[in-house]
């Protein structure tokens, strides 16, 4: 059973023929084994992911700046 996946320390690549991004990841199993694979992301999914990462990073910065500016779930 898969517990989680983590990005590898490798570059995300773009395949112009397929018009998709490929992100190397490692899949972690419940029994502690791992398997290297890739996450294939369409251009639309990649654009949404970029927005979500930017939003999450902003939330992290708010949290690091102190409790007066960080509001959970907003």
C-alpha cells in the first residue's frame, strides 16, 4: 500500500510533443520500500499546481512571520 510520494532531486521536464510535464517522484510503501516513478502533468494541471504552490508558500511565510498575521483556513 502506498503511504505517500515525494519529489526527487531532479528537474521537472517538459515534453513538447505530448505537451506535458514530467516530475520524477519516489513512491513510498507501507512496508518502507520505495519505487522511483514519474508524475505526468498536463499543461493545465501544471498551471493550477503553480498557483497552488504560490498560495501555499504565501501561507508558510505568513505562519513564519508570527501568529498575529496567520489565520488558519483562510
